[in-house]
C-alpha cells in the first residue's frame, strides 16, 4: 500500500521502537528515535518501518508511561 510519509507522523522500526518523522526528501527519510536523529534511505524505510495510527500511538505512549512509573516505584522501594 502506498502512503505519503509526512513530517510529524509516527512509525515503528523493525525493533519495535517508536520513531517520529522529522523530514523527507526524494531518497531519504530523517527521523528521531530514542532522542537521536537518524537517516534511512527511502527503500530501507519502506521495508523496515510500519505506520502507527492514532489509537496504536496512544497505547504505545500509555505503555511507556506505565513502564516509567513502575521503574520509579521500584527505585523508591530499593531506596
């Protein structure tokens, strides 16, 4: 399926990490993953990345927030 890659949209890479699109050119995609700016060729991007819609994005953000909260609670218990 053909999809236009727009800046500000979210995709997941083949490792399952959330990536935010910064910009695109005719042959490259610039994206941010784990706070780092990365570049992928358009061919690699189309093969390795999957679009994330609004509902999936909300679920991913909720999971990240829950994980951070659990990590904080465990640190408080240890201290």
